[in-house]
C-alpha cells in the first residue's frame, strides 16, 4: 500500500507494527484528526475491533501516520512531562513497566490492570504531569506513530505484544477512600444532622475543605472531630481512628500539592505578577486569562500546550469574550513574560505551543 507523503515526515505508515499488534489481539484505531493528529478518524465507541484494512485505508486517504492502541484491559501510565521528578514519581508509586514508548512529551508505561485495582486520578504537580489511560473507549498513540508536527512515538523498552506486561500496582500510593465519590444529594437527615450512612463522605469532603486552612495534621483532626460531634448523627459510633485516617490522607495530599477542588480549586498568582499585568494595557484581561490557563490541566508550569482562541471563544470559556479579546489577553501575557512561545506553528507544523512561566521577584 502506497501513501502520499507529508513534508518533513517519514512517508511510510507503520503497517508492519500495526499488523503485528492486530494479530497479537490488540484493538487499533486510526488517528489524524485535530491539530496534533491525536483525534480519531473513525467512530469507535462500543465497537470492540475495527478491521485493520479499514484502519489503514482511512489513514492512507487522510493521509496520516498516526494510529492508536485501545485499552480495554490495559492501563497506560502516561508521563506527560519529561522531567526527572515525573519519572521518579512513577518509579516510586507505580514502578516502571518493561514496555515503554517514548512520546514527544514523555513516556508511556504499559501495564495489565487486574480486577479491583482502581485507576488513579490524573496527577498535576509542578514539574510532574501524569495521566492514566484505561477503558474500552480509551487509547494512546501506538508505537512508531508520527504526529503532523514531526513528534514520534518510539519504543523505549520492551516490545508491546511480546514482552510480558506486569500487573499495575499502587506502591506507596494513598488511594482516596471510595466514599469520597460525592454527589449533590443532601447529606442531612430530617433532624438536620448528617445521617450515619453519609458521615464518611461528609467528613472526607470537610477534610479537603479545611486542609488548606490549618497549620498541622493535628489541627485538621481537631476540626474533623468538631464536625463529627456537632453535625453528625450518633457521633460516638464514628471512632477517632477513622477520623485520623481521613486527616492523614488529606494532609498527605496537601503535602504533595495534589488537591484539586473542582470549581473551588485555587490558582496561585503572585502579587508582583498581578502588579506587572495591571500596569499594562489589557492587563486585567491577561490576569483573567492567566487564571483560566492555570486551571487548565494542560497548562502547568513547564508543560507545553496550545491556545486555540477561536475554539475558546466558540465554547464561551470566558462568557462574552471574542476571539480578538483572547488574543489580546494572550499577547499581554507574552509581553510581561508569564507566557512563552516554545514552538511556532502554522501549516503542517501544527499549532503554536506555549509554556507558563513565573516572573522572578526583583528586590532592591
């Protein structure tokens, strides 16, 4: 099968690798949509396997050099920041897989996922960004894929489909209690107290609420005891030992800077950075846009990300902002140095990529 070539990109679809993986029982998917080429070219949800001939045909017609390995039974630990801190975090908490694929931004570690092992939440810390991919409709770019911008997915260790995969384990990793999965249903009984069946959920949520406001784990435990004693039904049947476990879990999250509170989460912007922005024309808009970027999981310090102003305006990320207003806000962040362009896009090069930066504090 021949394929038309893209400028500066190897001309051959990784047919041999895709054929090998398909015969080994892996479910594949053609990619190539979107600026980064990681969007699927065919509908696939709830379809266990797409025929290899059809996948190759769609890739040929695009043309695309990207395909995906689907993950109904596997888990991929996706290191999305190629830093020593990120690699050390994976080694400590999950262990390295003997099957690894180098990505343009990090490494994919492949594991088997045993029944009953929970998939951790994605991790976003300074210098550490780790995603966890698993599920019938989840996928990662396959070995030897090449993105439109030239980024490659190259085997780093082992051979997928031949090297035995280890089972994924949570090593030295604190898994949140299952009861922390919260919904909007009221926790209160008819007497205005938290019912016995919802006390764990209530107190776990309170631990996250209070942990940023106290100075020690002991102070957090004292706050939780007060909440139990005054707000819960039958507080004497909820032992201190359970409260100590909740407090220790929340305090550890704080120490690892792993707390994300959804709409209640905080984006830290230093006063000297605010001062630098408000001194500029369009600075207040830049400040609002900086908050949006900091809350975006793809926009951590040191991590590359695209800024699609047209799509952000269309989606109403900031209500009533036009595309030009997003551009002005982006430009003022570039001007003061809170945002840097690390790759200029355009044409086959794909989108421009940016990184957030902190402004140094200048003292006299």
